[in-house]
């Protein structure tokens, strides 16, 4: 193993903590729809996802190379910069997990790294071309592509399965969901686990333990894979609830289409070295699948909150990382203060989360304990107004008249008189 100083050891451990938060933060990407449609039990779903995340971590290092070699100037930064970047990313992950918003762990890491680098050596230390082509453009394009693909796939799935027995079809699509969820988990391992590999490799290069341009060592690949798998197994139940029930109500056909489309986009991006957000891709696919079913809806209030979180991820993580870097550069006491701040803030967020526990036993329930799938999307103002002034279709009986027909014979029977014809 390379020569590692105490500071490098702290950075590596912090990176693995980030990888752990990435795992439970992004479990929803693979398993939310599978759990919400009942295709798998919650604990079994996260266990399968954890194993496949671990396997996926060994399939490629292209994304790790993007992080360690292309995003920032690896020869001009110090380990303190990496520590500060990780602090910004971890705190953003925990905050968004607390409120149940599926934001991007990848962009939190990118934002933290960019913010800390700018605070350390200036804007010149960031490779703007790589940020644009391999981070920002995929961030916008990926959820759109995944959403359109999932919407088309959903419509095609319902059309092809129109003549299939409903019960048989649901069983078949649930089996397909399990397979597609496994593919998403595998893809998540090939993309997100590599980001931690890249950040650890970058720290080792910055600390002089590795030569510039080196690929991630084997021990880095193994430790990163194990950390994200453990986080995945524990499950980010708050975000699973939002993804599975909060955005839209999915049928097995939609879940299968959403997960297949998302896995295809993620695997293609991993092959090309694009550090995209699996959260953006899977959220876009879920919304596309929701729109693809006739009569399906997307809860745009939840989607809007999610979009706002997406927009804030890079600058928020970058700002926290920049402030942490200014403190950490003061020396050993600065590093100690930053580490203490991270531990204290993380503990505070965890204690707040205990006030309302969300776990595998209630992940498919809303806050009032009802099943989210049974709650229709609230009608908008325009829809309510139109319904109020639209006459009922021919052959139907207004509610008041129906009540009258029931009440008059009942009153007549109670008085002993023969019931008369009602109007």
C-alpha cells in the first residue's frame, strides 16, 4: 500500500463515509419503483441492490478517471482541498435525505470539489471544458432522454400487453421489474462507486502517495465498492418513499419501463466516462413512466421541490466546501475543526431524523399512515371549476336527485304509507 500520512488517512476515511451516504441516498434509484409496486419486499430489494452495486464497482474505471484526472488540476491541490470537498458533499447528502428529496450525490461531490479548488488555487484550477461536457450537459440531457425513453416504453408496453390477461401480465412485469432493478443497481455501481474511487485517487496524488495520472489502486476499488454496498443495504427509506410514491403512482408495467430506460442511459454514460447523476436519470424515467400511462399523473409539487434541490446542489455543496477549505488550510487545528464540524452536523441531522422514522415497515405509506397509491392527485383550480359548471352526461343522475330518490321511499315506508313514484 502507498505511504499514507495521517491527513491522507482522514481524507480516505471521509471519502468512504461519503460513499456510504451515496449508497443509502441513491438506493431509491434502483429499488423505489420495485418496492412501491410490490415486486419485491423492501429488505430483499435493498439486499439485492447492495450486492449488485458491489459487483458493478469492479466493471469499469472510466468515471473514476474523469474525477481523478480531468475535472480539476490534480497537481495544484492539497489533501485539505479534497477533505473540504467531501464535507460539502456529505452534508448536502444528509440534508436532502432528511427532507426526502432525491438530489444528486454526484453533483454534490462535483460541486464540493469545484468550490474547494476555487477557494484554494482559483478558477484556473478547474477544467471548465470537462465540467461542461461531462457534468453539466449530461445533467440536463440525461433525465430528459431517460424520461422520453420511459414514456415511449410505457406506452408501447401497455399497447403490446393489451390482450394479455391482467393477472398474468402483472406477474410477468413484476419479474421484469426485478431484473431491470438489478440492472440499475449494477449500473449504479459502475458509475457512482467510481466517483469515490476517483476522489480517493485524487487525494493520493495530491498527497504524493501516487504519481499523477495513476489509475485507482485495487484496495481503493474494493473499499469503495464495499462502502457503497453497505450504505445501499441500510436503505435511504425517506427518498425511496418520495421516488416510489411521491412523484407518481406506478403500475408494474411502468416500473419495468422506467428502470429499463434508466439502466440503459446509465450504462451508456459509464462507458463514455460521463459523470452523470443516476438520481437525475431515474427521477426522469419515473416521471416519464408516469406520463406514459393513460390517466397517469405526476405530482408536480413534489417534482418542483426536487428540481429546486437539483439546481442548488452544485452551488450549495461548493459554498460549504469553500468555507471548509479556508478553515482546513490553517493547519492541523483547522483540519480538526472541519472534522469536528462534519461529525457534529451529521449527528444533529441524524437526531432530527429520529423524530419521524421512515424504514422498511412504512416506506409505502404517506405521512398520515395511508397508502400513497390510494390517494388521487388533488384536482387543480381549473379542473374543479370546469367540473362545477359542466352538466352531467346523459343517463346519469345528479347526486342531489339520487339522494332524493333514496330518501322519499324510506320516509314513506317509515310512515306506513305506500311509496310513490319519484322524479
